[in-house]
C-alpha cells in the first residue's frame, strides 16, 4: 500500500520542484544558511503539493486511466491503492504542504502554494478539457514554483526572469502534448484536449515559446551582466556565455521531440546524457557568474 501511494505521488515528477531554487540562486543567496534552509522548506512543500495534485488527478481520472495503454498500470486505476486511502492521502498532503510553506514565516509563500493547488484543482475539474487553457494552466505551475522560491527568501524577480520562466514552461508543456499526439495520434481518447490539437499547431506553439524563452533569457543575461559591470565586480562575460548551453539545450530538446520522445519530460532529462551535460555546464557557468564574481 505504501509503495502504491509513493508511486501515485510520482517522485520522479518532483524534479520540477528544483525551480524553487532558481530565483534564490540567481540572486546569489543560496550560500547563506537561512536562505538555503527556507528554499529547501519550499522545495519539500511543493513535493507534498505536487503529490496532492497527482492523488486527486488519479482519483478523478481513474476510469479514463483504465483505458490508457500505460496509465492503466497506475496504482489507483490498477486497484493497488483503494479509493478511500487515496482520498485520505489527498487530504493530508496539502495540509503538509501548507504547513511547510507557513514554516518559512512568510504569508506570501503560503499564498503561492494555495494558488498552485487551486489552479491544479481547477485543471483536474475542467480546465484540462479546454484547448490552450490546459497548456497555460500546467505551465503556470512551473512559474509558481519559481515565484515561491523568490517570496520565501524575499528576493525580487526580474521581469525577464519571469518571462523566461513563463515561455520556457510553455515550451516544455507544448512539447509534452506534441510528443503525446505524435505517439498516440488523435482519437486515442487518452487526454481530453489531444483530439483538438494538430502536430502543425503544436509546432507553432513550440517555435513561439522556444524563441520567446531564448530571447527573454538573452535579455535577462545581458541586463544582469550590465548591472554587475556598473558596480565593477568583474568583466568576463559569464552571464552572456551561459546563453550557449541554454540555446543548445533547447535545440537538443526539440530534436528529441522530433525523434518521437518527450512524452515524459522528466524521463528525457533523467536519461539524455547530452542534456545533462548541457544542464551541468549551464549551472557551472551561471554559478561562477553569481557566486565567484
């Protein structure tokens, strides 16, 4: 039963929660004990919040999941976890998430978690059946994660940082829809809006969101670098250099999508060694820019 609950909570999906470290990391405060601890608290809070979403998603979609070639093996759909136990877990998990958010001492953190839970509940109850809105709703979860990290340690978020996160999130979500449609085809009946999308339309969304994310990141990098130059810290263009692995990673992910992958983005990032190396390269370059400058 415990194993089934853990599988329902989707631990692999918690990788998305590392976004809470983005704003504190970019602000250069993760080397401070208090700020690091607060960010870790938010990370754990979002793990419980994400688990809440998956519990209720599987409860609401149990009948549809039983008709899906892969989702029918999910613990609730397969009968490994009873509906009653799943409902109980779906009540305890959000309380834990809100309690941990409150432990940061900032009501704004609690508010962000509440909004995240509300958006995802609305998604499960109806937004997932509305084309485009379904993608925006899912993408908002990434943005809220980044925002939670910022408010927890009380650091400002550049408007370009917000735009980059927003368009980058939409890129990932559109890529997931593209991969699902490419793999299953329309009429599969496995996702409410899948029949309403076309591969051509999703390619347009991917192109727009990828280009906007890259442009926003470039402006953010140059703007941040200019701010550092004004206070005379160092002259080497680390921020600008970080654009290279970012651009390469976006192009690499597009290639994965065109080759038929991307239906589970977390699996792509966990298995694709090139993406992992690019991600590590970006972390090193940007980390040096922020913490060694």
